[in-house]
């Protein structure tokens, strides 16, 4: 009889714990269903319709996808610009975040203060940061003119120099600060004995970095590369819209900007949703 009571109490406690767990998880589950799952499903439905935000959506099947892939090359040019931006953003962010993490691992005074300032761009809104960068490049041109340069570069008006502007902007995105912290933690986990053994074998600083540091932080580097690539696709709009507006011409018109134009300039929600589905598939493939 006592065993039966203990079993009943154990079962009751397990149910109570499970109920408490579901209770704690319920805000996240509700948020995910309302703000992620439902918009995703609704966006896929809209991609099969023709809708200009007036009246009811009209079902057209795969017509939006056919128009995009058989159009005037707009999608191909946009995907190319997105790929170029992603490569630049990932390369610059990874390089500078790793460099900053290495500098923070040196024993210097006020290291916490340096880490704070390196992390500040992470919490700065992209619009504010873009405005600061435009002002900074205007100051650069002013200095060049004062030095006798008659025609300084038109950073946002040249299809070549605009990518220099984007590369510099990539240094100050939130990804660099986040990745810096990940790299900093990973560098602390590399065994010091490996550095000492390599130094005894006559390896210099560069060889120790290549053969000890890089293999030691490889898993975290893979994580940073994947997360930065996904974020480059998803957050390109918030950086490029206030910085270049997709120009000059369509040089920096990434897929996020094209979705915005289709939805809120052409009021073609069907094609905008179809582009969103394509973006979701690309990001899903990269993540997988």
C-alpha cells in the first residue's frame, strides 16, 4: 500500500513539474507562434496571391515566382548584390572581431574599458551608426580637400567606392561585438601548454597562431561564420537602407531592400512575400 502511495506521489510531482515547465515555456511558445510561425505561414500564403493591400488577396498560384525568375534579371542582380554584401560583411566582421578578441587577451590596464568601447556598436541602432559613418566620410573628404585633393571620392555615389563604405560599416555592426565576446571566451580555453610546447619547438608568433590558436578556436569560428552569414542576409536592410538606399543605381540593392520596394513602393505584396520565402529558403539552407 505504501509503495502505491509513493508511486502516486511521484507521478503527481512529475505532473506538477511538467506543468510548471510548460508554464515557464508558454510565453516563449506563444511569442514564437504569434510573431514567427504565423507570419511565416501567412507570408507563404500571400506569395501565392495577388494583393495590393486593398481588398482581398486573389489566389494566383505560382505566378509570382514565375514572374520573378522569368523577369528582367532583377532577382539575379539582387542576389548578386546580396552575395557580395554577405562576403564583405562576414569577412570584415570575422577579421576585426578576432583581432579585437586577441588584443583583449593581452594583459593590459583598463582592459574592461576597452572591451566596453569595442562592444558599444552592438547596442547602437543601425540608423544612428549609418548617419555617423556618412558624417565621418564627409569629414574624410573635407580633410582630403584641405590637403589639395580636388576631386575626393564620392563614397556613396560610386559603384566601386560604395563597397568600401559598406566594408567600413561592417566593422561597426552588432555582429563584430557579439563575435568578439565569443572569440575572447574561446581564446581563453586554448591550453597554454600547447603554446609553450610550440615555443620550445622554435615556432614563432605567427606559426603559433596558425597551428595552435586557429585549430583551438575552430568550432567557435564556424559558429561565428554561420551566424554572421545568416545575420548578413536578415539584417542587411537595416544597415544599407539608411546608408546607401540600395544605390548607386542598384549596386547595393540586396534582397531585403527589394522586398521593401515591392511591398511598400509597388504595393505588390504577393511578389514581396515570394521574395521573403526565397530569402527564408536561402537562410535555411545556409543554417542547415
